[in-house]
């Protein structure tokens, strides 16, 4: 059996995160559009938003704002899986017992989520701005006008430079508190749910010998459960970060104004998009991570470290 190396989790996490991110990004853009549309400019639902974004073409629509996050997502996922994997090994040195040490899995996942936040905060903020700038005018048959398009950021670097110039470097961390409140519990649920589902499927023999089906299903369902558990926080974060009109004075004000205008349903706007995005992205992400870890460990059968 191969010796466990601390760097293996970082490498596997980087590859898994990058591939999974690209798979789920169109649904992430749809989710952000649904969450950030205000007042009379709302979509009728997931299909309406998805169709509208599709008309923008793939790069200017679904993949708007992805270049910078895609380059850096390998780093952020490497941090999460690296901290998660190595912390779990530290908390439970016995490999066989590790897969059922649920309280330690939860703690390691939360710590991994907290660690990646420092890197993900400015990246996620800029992504939200670019995704929210896909215009939707319910009173016009045109997708976007020249005057509106000229006011949009052309890419993440232009957006970042504008924020730093007008607000200073600290402006890149707008909504940082909400990102922490979202990611720490989200990743905790994520890691724990994956291990519960995937572990049970492998233990009962409900998958192939390499555990690929268990990794796909476990990772996908873990992603859905994790994101639905923090959906209200994610909605407030997206709306607060995309607010360029200065309508919201803070997190609480954003939540209260959103509730007064639309009721409780506003906090679960984009649920269909986030479920599709979470399942597709996280299924691929955890499958790639787990299979690479299996390869690194040089085992003839699946290992869940």
C-alpha cells in the first residue's frame, strides 16, 4: 500500500474542482441571474432565464465571467480538499475507521470550507457582478442594446481594476461575512453527506468495483444538500454583491427589503438552477477527486480518504 502524502489531496482537489466547475457553470450563471433580478425585471422561472441566457450565446451568456474563476478554482478546491483530507487524517489516523468518523468528517469539512474562503471571496464577488450584468428587459424584444452593452464590464480584470480604483482593494471583499456564513456550513454538509451516501453504497455493494457510481451519486447529492441548506444566505449574498444602485445598506437591510417585496420565496429563488448546477458539478468534482486519490494510494480497490 502506498504511503499517504499530504500533497495528494491538494492535487486531486485541484483537478476535480476545475473539471466540475466547468460542467456546472451554465447552471450557476442561471442561478445568479434568477437571484439578482429586481423589481419588474424578473424572469418567469428557470426555463425563461435559461432560454434568455442561451440567446446571448455560450461565451457571453452561460460562461460570462468564468475565465478568472476557472483559472483560480483549482487553487480554491485544492485548498478545501487539501485541508479537509489532511485534517481528517490528523483527527483519525486509522484509515479504516476514518470513513465512519462522522463528527470528524464534519469538522474537517467545515475547516476546509473556511480555509478556501480567503481566496474565493474576491473571485466569487467579481463572478456575481459579471453574471448579473446579463441584461433582462421584459419590455423589450431585444436581448441587449449597444448602450447597455457598453456599460458592462468586458471581463474580470476590468471589473477588478474598477473596484480597486473606486473602492480600494478592500472593495473586492464586499459580502465577505456572508461568504463565510455560507461556505463553512455548506462545506460541512457537503463532506458529511458525501461520505454518508458514498460510504453506504460501497459498504452494501451498490456500485461498481471502482466506486465510480457511488462517487458520482454521492458527490451530486451532497452538492444539492449542501447548497439547499444555505440557499437563503446565498440569495442575500448575490443580491447584496450585485447591488450597484445602492438600494441595500447592509446584509440585514438586503434580506428585509427582499422579504418585504417578495416574501419567503425570494430566499429560494433559483432552486432548480442550483440543484442542477450542484448535482452536475459536484458529482464530477468528487468522482475525479476520489478516483485520483485511489490512484495515488496505489490500491486495487477503492479507498475513501
